C-alpha cells in the first residue's frame, strides 16, 4: 500500500497555491429550508415549466418490513470520510442502527388526528362524485314530488252516502260535491189548457162483412169522394157491409170535425160543436143502385137528444145542397125539396128522395143505442133499415163485445148477412131472394 501522504494529489499550498480549491463551507451555511418558492426557482433555472395542479391517485404504501435502499447524499458521504479541512475539524456521522425497522402495512396504518386518510381504492375523481351527488338530488326531488301528489289525492275529503236498499254506507270521494235534492213534495203546476189524448177509432158496426182502412191525403172532399168511389167498386154480395176507417198520411184517424168540414162546409161549424171526435162510416151493398155510403155521429154527453133534433134538424134540411156529397156517384139535386117523415123499426126517420130509379134517398134519424145518442145518415132506405138494426144490437155502455177498432190490417169475412124485410113504400119495388151479385 502506498504511503503517499497526499493520495488525491492535491498540489502543495506552497508551490501551487493558485490551484487549490476553496475549503467547503461550514455546516451552518450548508443548512437550508426547502420551500415551494425555492422549488419553483430551481425549476425555472433548470429550464422547466411552471408546475400545474393535477389529481393523482396515491400509490399503495410498500411493506416497511423490507429493507429499502437509502439514497446517499453525496455531500453526506463526502463528510462521512472523516476528512478535515483546514478551517473545520472532521465531523463524525452517527452510526446507522442495524435493527430492522418496524413493518407498517396499509391495513394497520391509522392516521393521527388532523392527518388525511389515504385513499385505498383509486378511480373516484371529483367529476364522478359531482355526478353522484347530482343524481341523488334529482332522485330525491322526484320522490318528494310523487309523494306529495299521491298524498294530496289520497287525502281528499270523504262522504258517506246511505244506500236505499239497506243501512250500509258507501264511501265516495267528494270530487265534486254531489248535489243533494230535497225530498219535499212539490206541487205540479196545473195548466188551464186541457190535454187532448190521441184519437183511437172504434167502429159501431158489429161483425161487418169486411173492414177497410182508407188513407185520405189531402183531407178534403174530392179525395174523400175519390177514395170511397174506388172502394165501392169491389164486388160483394147484396146486403154486405164494408166498414170504412179513414186515416191521414201519418196513419192518424181522421176526426169528425175534418169529415164534416169536407162534406158539409156550410153547416160544419155548427155541427162540429155537438159531436164527438170519433165517427163510423160504411158501405152498404144495396140490391138497387149498388153500394151506398153512410155515416153515424155520436152526440156529446152534454147535448140532449131533444135539443139536437130540434136545432140541427132544420140545419140539415136547409143544407140539401151539401147532402148530395154523401152519394157515391154524382147526383143532381131534385127540383122540389120536400123532406118527409117515416118510421123504421120504431125509429123516426126524415128522408128526401133524389133518384127513385137508383134508390138514391137521403135519410137521417136521431136514436139512442147502448146508452148513447146518435145521428144516423144513410143514402138508401135499405141501408137505413140495416144500420138501425145493428145499432140496436149494440151492448150497453162500457161493453166492447164485437166492436172493432182501426188497425193497419184489413180483415174481411165471407158470411153473408140476411137482408132485413123491406117495408112497403110509395114507389113499386120488386122483392128478390137469394144471393145476387151486383156490379156497381
């Protein structure tokens, strides 16, 4: 080993004083405090950029039980060589303990008061936390609103309404509140206008040979005469009776006021005041002159038979010009107007002869049958005799045996009616028997 007293070949201070380096500074001048400002100045001097703040995940702590290499400070190593400088004596570095350092694992590490805890699970940054907090706030707002709505609907006032069948009550929401109606009896206002029920036609002819409903449209004399003439052309046996019912275009039965206004335009105003709304009309197939038309009008209960016969008889006899409208075919008024009286089956009859050859005779009579008073108008003697017999056969009032009503179906029977005996008259007549078919 070389015993060179100058192993680093330092020049002698006497010969090479200009090449000797200055002695190291003292220990007091080497101690400094590191701060952020000093770090920034150091970075700037080395040509680096200004530091920027970033969020980083702290790495896991290594196991302290393993021996980690200790970085050696060159300055410390330089001072640990026990080399003395001319101005500073050599300093002794304290020996490093050879005892193993205690092991600190991440699970056993407990932060002291005031020290932040280490994040053991990386990945949760500030943006994720903000999104989680915002989601919780929105979810809480929606839940509160739903709870407020449901609680508001379920807390509506309740009302108990008793049922009519038993004593149990039903609970219903008061949305909106029901209008309670009082059960106090109210008086119905009485109207002075009488209520007129619809007319139901009821014929007075029992067991007719045929019943027929005729539509009159419009309701006037020409249409009445046209429809009746068309119906009279049907071939039927002698003494057959066809019950006729008149209705308008709406199938409503025609009333007596409409009939009288058409057939007796002059006398209709006076006649309409004493008769009921319903009336009976029919065709009688006479052995002479074909079918004959007639009508029966019922007096109102407030009009007596004597009063009607005394006042209306003269009106009918003075209206001979309108009487001719009852004949099926065209008839001329006789030159001499003279009404005569007679009795048929105990009923007083007044008549006016229009044509003896065709047995066209206007006859009218006032009679009581079935508890009611009637005005009977016929256009032949045989027709008047037949209808008087039929009216006398009517049942008492409030009995409806055999009485037909107007329907939309036309019914007919084929049983011939035996003609009544013909009383003697002033004109010669020929009596025949059997079932002779006539053509009008």
